[in-house]
């Protein structure tokens, strides 16, 4: 957010504003996209006034040291102060959001506690269910054994009865 200044490319409020050598401001991302779309790898054209400007910087190794201070990048970041009322609005918004984050953290902690206790109870029930299944399986085996013994005794009884 940059004090209501608009980008000439996206027509939205400037986000991370940069300035071209001719003095026009655009969003950094918009200007990068504009330069990338350009066919010339060395120069670009200002999207506002169509003035060409270089997009490459000379290698300072080959420029005499006394001229280094005069070589500036073509595109420079701009820092814009916000009006006091916007600063206050932003401070209020930050305070509201921090309060919301704190509330969400508390809710998360409560939910984690509930989740952990539910998982512990579920684990306990699963263990009990496993034991019950094993006992039921053992009871079925015992029932089968009893049925076999009953059938054997019944047959023995029938055989004794017939004699």
C-alpha cells in the first residue's frame, strides 16, 4: 500500500513501488513483467511516457573507480511515507489481527487437547475391542470343541443304547 498512488500498468495502488529514470512509478512486479515482455534485452521503454532506459548495468570492474559513485541502477525502489490516518488505521488493523491470531491459537490448543483425549479414548476402545475379539475367537473354538465332544458322546450314547 503506497498512499493511494496508482501503478500505470495495473492501475491498482502501488505495491513495492519502483521508479524509472524518467521519474514514473510502477509496481516492481508490473515493471519486471513489462521489461521481460520487451524484445530488447538491453533497453526498455517506460510504460508511461515511452522513454527508453537501460536495463543492464555496466560491469564496475571495467569502469574507473572515480566514476563508480555516478553509476546508479536504472530502476530504483521508492519508499513512500503514509499519511498519519493511514498509519493509525494500519496499527488498528494489526492490533485486531494480532488479537484474532491469539484467539485462533487458543482455539487450536483447545482443539488439540480434545483431539488428543479423543485419540487416547479411541486407542483404549480399540485395545478393548481387540481383547474382546480374541476372547470371542477363543469362545468359538471352545464351542466347536464342546460340539464335537457332545456329538461324540451322543454317538457313544446311541451306540450303547443299541447294544
